């Protein structure tokens, strides 16, 4: 079997820990029965020997295969094809979690149920902003209630593209959270609540011209962007070149820019000229989320 899960961009400005979308950049894992356990990694992380010995996917897979599915130990050959950059705010950890849970189901002969996987994923990722689009695809808005994830999804049309700017410097999610205030004023809370709600409505109504206004944030972006000041320039240029919205991707360091297809080439060229050490990727949106191929 082959399990594939897309990259994600979360928060999207004001939607702290609740909004996200899926990008057509996928991590896949091939799983085959074998006479002995083996792990092979291609792409991101292939040159890191620790990835094979202390692999989050394998740990989650084994735990759910044995404890949740009630199966005895079995030997498999795992081949990972990693395309999602690590520690760049593109949901690489969520992709690992969702693919491991789905793989444990499949290996045990149980068809994965996406909404059930989402709730199981909370054990490893307490915020649904990345795991929801990784599982469901599209644009998602999610809430938590009594340890359950409730998600609404909107498919994103093909005439919109994502231009991702991926710096060569990672930003740790846990470390970046330490830069955030421990409390927010009522005015800032109302600002983000209203803008997050408005952003969600604009996505569902396909009112793209309002996204620039809706994507403003007072909770986390500026504090995190100070870790890599070039990101302020990235955002300004994106908006000057017609981006419908330009937001920090997750906790960074990547930056997400949403554009009409025809506006992409000029912005891509500008980014590549100004930031030769950064990766610039033009991506479609992924409306499928988790996919299982048997």
C-alpha cells in the first residue's frame, strides 16, 4: 500500500490554531510485508541517520498497530518519499502523524475513517490547524470540543495558486510560541476573532478580493517574523505584486502567498531575484487530503 498526505499552511493570519489549507506537496510512504523490519528514506531527511532510528512515524505506527488495532508485531518494509521541508511551517509533523495512523489501520486490514483519524491525531498534535487540512484537504476551519475535532471544509479552485517562500533557516514551533504574549487585550481578541470569521466567510463565498483585509493579525505574526526580519520584506513585496493574501505559514519560517494564476510569474521572479538563498515554490492546492492507494 501507499499512503500520501499533503503539506499544509496553518493560521493564515488571524486564524491562530484553527485555520489551515492543504498544498499539493505530498509525503508518501510505501509499506510492504517483509521478512525483516527496514526503513528507507528518500528526499527530506534522507541524510539524517537519526530519522531511521528515532522515527516518529514508526513509533506511532507500532503503537496503534499493536494497542489500538490489537495486532501482534509484524515486519514491514517502509520506504518514505519526503517532499515536505522540515521545521519550515509546512505541516511536516502533521503529515507524519496522519500517515502513520492511516498506515496502521491499513496494515491491520481496517479502512481508515478520516474523522476518526483526526481525533486520534490529537494525542500527538493538540491543535487542529494542520492535521485537519492534512487529512481532509482544501481550506479547513476547525474547533475542539471534548477532545474531538469538528471541521468544515471548502475546496479551493484551480485558478488560485500558492507561492511559498521557504527560507534556509528553520523556526521551532515550540520555541516561537515562547515569544508570544501570555495574555491579550480585549481589543486584540476582538480584532482577531472578527478577522478570522471574516476570512472564513471570504473563503467559503470565494470572495477572494477581501482576503487581504481579512488576513490581518494581532496575535502572533509580527512576534514570530522578528526571528527572521526578511519576512517583513517578503510580505510587502507579495502584496505589492498582487497577492490576495500573504501570511506566515504556521509558526514559520515559510511564508504563504495566495495569488491568481496569472499573477504568479512576476512575483516568483521577484522573490528569486531578491532572495537567492530561499526556495520559492509555486504550488496548487490539494483538495483531497489523505489518500490511500492499495
